[in-house]
């Protein structure tokens, strides 16, 4: 069975922390694990750097169980919307229950395909993903599939481990050079790279001008 990017990212963090089995461990809840990851990825700081504002429509690729989704939903507010994508229906079911319990009503889940998030055409101000891009088998194909979903001036924002500082050790992660090259191949340009996080880079892509 194929592992979704969200599941793979979860496993990466567990391995980096010294966990010996998949899951949060016998003494750590999902909430505790998420709180620990947010020490190095503060949601408000990440969303500020991504340019996410109230009223926006955000497509989240690899949403998983909603670690970032709930923060995105609160940031865009009742006038905005989050389209939460994953290839794992079980994770999306958990996310729907999570939103219902929290009273979050502006999230819609979309079960996508390996190379296509299946976002509706012309619907999104931002495509957002955390610890997802480096797990794609064909990242250029996925990037190309996102282009029709973006509104004019829309961006793709990716939070990825820095190869020099990331949790997987030296050499693991996504370099600026790789993102620039693959973005260009897909028809995007890398317009900004943020280095505000201790272990991750934040990449901002925009469709290349004609």
C-alpha cells in the first residue's frame, strides 16, 4: 500500500526523534506530537511567511489528519475556505471528524491522486504543503497539475526540510537549487525563500510570466 506524504512525514519526524515504531509512542498523544512539531514550525509564523490572509481560499496538499489544516481554517476565517487534499481517505475521515468536533466549518476534504491533487480549476489563492513535496515520486508532474487550480497571481508555498539543517540529517531535504530547477520545468518560478525556521525552508512559487 502506498504511503501518503503526510504519513511519510510523520514517520520521518518519529525516526528523527528516536522512535522505534510507527505512531506517537506509548506516552505521546497526537496532540503532544503536534505540539512538539510546532515548536519548530510555529503555525502563525509559517502562515505569515506564506502570505495567508483572511478570506483566502487555500488548497492544502498532503493535509493528513489536519495538523496545519485547522490553523489554516482559523486564519482564513468564515469568509475563506480550505480545500484539504490527501490520497489517504482514512486520514481525511479523521480530519473531517476533527473539524466537526472543533466547530470548523470552512474545510472541504478532497481525496486526490498520486500526481494530481484534483483541486477545482481557478479556485485557489494559495496551494500550501508542509513536509510533502520531497515525498512526491514525480514532483514536476504534481506541480504542473496545480497550475490550473490557481487564480491569477496565486502562489504555491512549500515548507520542506533544509538539507543542511533538517531533522533527517545532512543531505536530507530539498535544496533551493532543486526547487528552482523543478519549478522552472513545471512552469513556475521560485520568487522567495524564507529561512525563518530552525530546520526548514519555506519556498514561494509563482507561475512564470509569459
